[in-house]
């Protein structure tokens, strides 16, 4: 099953040449999600050849414009392109007001249903779940209520070794083995460990949007395969990071190291940095397996034993 | 004095590859204006190297998203880039609600003043005026209240022929001649016609945003130097144009011909047309001096005698 994150925007606050505001497209198996939706997210989806129509859930981290001003336009285009599938939006309280005001005077009645859910911001909570994954909030520390999102595969099943199974085994017994249960067949016990391989590892992606550096994030993202963490500033602008409730590249590297994640992506770069390689180098001192989350890059989390 | 219109977007309703939603930048002398502000207008200004900061007035034709969803982001970027000059926005009633909702939850207090004026939609009215130009509304026929905008230079002054003036003429007399008044100097009458050339022609630009074809527009834009008229559809989709209150390229050409304008720009093209040359050809049958108003094109109205 695929587990891909495509970066639509790497820029903090304002666009700069070639850099767009925050948005990421997440594809897990045949499900598609969008995280944040800065202005011109629909243009970026178009540029990267990603269809709007397969996006089922949109997660908005907070109500600073660079993270949601693209939402009315995206919804409008879905409408004009005759979407009928419902759309689920998970965002901070107040997002409904913006959407209602945006469409009120155009007398637009969207021809698909939008379900809007307020993000809980105090504690981590599962806000979406299906048979394969959960999406949980990560409370963050910013100037307005803000959450990250943790995408995590559920515990997977034991993998049957077909040649070790007796023939004629009923389907229910087969499924019990996959769940890791011992069974009896024709009077003989079968231990699941003898006929299965352990489940593949459940993969996880944590998106940490705008936030002041905070140790409390470390436990929330502990051990994830891939961590996106904002890195608005270089550490030489630490004062500016503190005042604006943002993180430096060095601090993002520290979070990744302390949380023992596998890989770190940094993004949300201040327009003052023309050369992003210095941000990368700073984070890599703390955590070598770091990459820049820049426009058009796709990061895949590979399934492993 | 320059009188330039730069096209930021040529697309109707939704973006397509390389085509953006409606916005135009107008420069008259040292004053800068923006007409409409579809999503990603600020990106287009950035791409074309036009500074946001010199824009004094923004004119919004109507509250369909493709004409104003870029406004909150533009205002936000002006704020973050420390604008202090006031900004004047002329838009349909209700625009204030959208802007207030957009900024409410980010707790943003813009560090410059925004003056918001409701556009009159029933009759043409001057909504902005300085010593050189007026901007007047053009009532249009669309599904929601909608106006175009007519930029017109005021009557210019008579041009003094210096070698025909007696020396020692006081400044007040000089100015009277420029206004086309006869004077007396040292007991002798001076007829302004003997010492001046006629004023240069006052130039004019009419922007006709989304509208059903309507003969009432013709008198409003009669004789302008440059007319922008929407041409969402080819005439083979006339039914669609009628239902959606839009105009075909043929009809736009007819308006230009009947209004005896000098030059026609067509734009706001439906994404269904990959090849815009067919829209151009259709309009040119009716009015040969037609051009496509596409991204990055700059149209200058030259000052003539």
C-alpha cells in the first residue's frame, strides 16, 4: 500500500518566487487527503497533475491565512467541476464563518455535502479513523489555536505462510490466524506463530505545523517514520522565532533526534532566506536524515518487516 | 503620462494550466490600481515583478470567487510587508463580511487603514476622482450585482506654444490660457487659440467584467480607446452563455463595433477552450482590432493629439 506525501508549498506567511504557502497532499492506499490549504493550493495541484476530486478529507492546522486562504477557491472549483462526493473538513473553530461569508454573496450552493468538524486543540484526539489508519491531532503552541496531524496505520495482521496451512481450513480460522489467534482444526491445535510471519510495521507520518519549539511535541511524534516540522527561521534568528511562536531549523532537528524519528522534513521557510540549503545544513547538524519539504517533492514511506 | 493595463489572469471561474483568474493592474502616470483580485493575484504580481505596495485603489466587480478570493491574501501580504499607506477598496456590498471573517480568527489587525466603499450598481457613478482621472461604474447584467469600471482622463489643458507668448507673462495668465481662457496683457488682448495647441485627447479604458450581452453597455463605453469585455464562450455555446449570464466572443466584438471603440481586449475564457485563437478569430470577424487579454500582456494607451 502506498503512503506518499507530496509537498505543495514550502513558504511561510507570504509567497516568494517559486515558493507557495503551506499545503501537502497525502495518499495512503487509495485514499487521498489534503493538509492545509494556503492560497493557490488548487493551482499547485493542477501544476502537479493531482486531481482535486479524489481528496476526501482536508485537515486545516490553524486559521492564519497562509494555511487556509486557498480553501474557498478549492471548494468552488470542486463545485464547478461537478463534484458530488461529500467532503470532510477538519479545522479550527471559526472556519465555518469564513466559508459561509465567502459563498454567501455569490449565492453558491455547493452541489456536494461539506462536513465540517472542529479540531480539538487541548489534547491529542483521533479525529478520523477507518479500517486501516487513524488521524490524530497534535496540540501545538502558536499564537492562535493550532494542531498538527498524526497519520498512523493501524496494527497490521499476521501474514499467513500458505504452504504451512493444512488444506480445507475454513475462512474463519484463516482470519483468526491473521489476527494472531491460535485455532483448532480437525482436532489438532494450530499455533498462529507456526504458520504466520509477524505483521509488517505500521507506518506513521506526523505533520507539525506552525509552533514554537516545545518539548511536549516530542512524546507525541515519538518514533514516527516521517516527521514534518516547521523551520521558519535559522537559529541566528531565534529571538524572532520566539516572538512569533515559530521554530528554528536547529530546534526542528533537535525534536527529530529526541523523538527518534526515522526521517525529518523541514518547511515553512521565511521569505528572508533565498538559499534554503543553509536551513537544511543547520537541521542536519542535529539530525542528519533531514530533507527540505519543497514544492513538487514526493516522500514515500516504504512498508518494511 | 503612461496609461498601461497589465493582464494578470485570463481564466473564467477555475484556473487551468498557465491561466489565472481575473485580475488586471492599471498604471496611470504614477498611480497604480488593481481591478478584481482572483485567487493567486499576489502570486501573479510577484511573477510579473509588480510591487504590491504602490497599489492605492482596488476595484472589485462582483462577489463571485474567481474575482475576489485573492483579496484576503493580498491584504495579508501587504500587512506582513509592513505597508503603512492606506488602501481604498471599492467593491460590492458584502465584501466587508468576507474580509472581517477572513481575519477575525487570525487576530490580525492590519497595520494600514483599509477604506471600503460599496459600489453603486444601478446607475453609472463616479466612485473615484483625482486631478487627472475619474473612475466610473458601468452597471452590468450578471447573476449577482456586478459593475464594470471606466477609467477616463479628465479634459486636458491647452498646450502653450512658448515662442508665441510675450515675455514677462504672469503665472496666473499662463494658467488661464492653458484652461482655454482669453487674457489681457499690458493692455493687449491675447486669444488663447493664437498661442496654444488644442488639448491632447483624454484617454479612456473600460473594463467590462462578467455580464450577459446587453446593448445598454454600448452607450456606457462609447468611443473608449480600449475596451476589455469578457468573452467566456464561443458563439456555438450561446445557450450556455445565456444561462450563465456571460458573453460570447462574437457578441463582445459586436459591442466593440457598435460602441466604436478603438481597440478590444477579450478575456475570462472558459477552461473548455484549449486554443484561444478560435475565440480571437470569432471576435475579429465583428471587430478586427481585437486582442487576447492573456497573462503578462501589457496594453498601453498612447497619448495622441
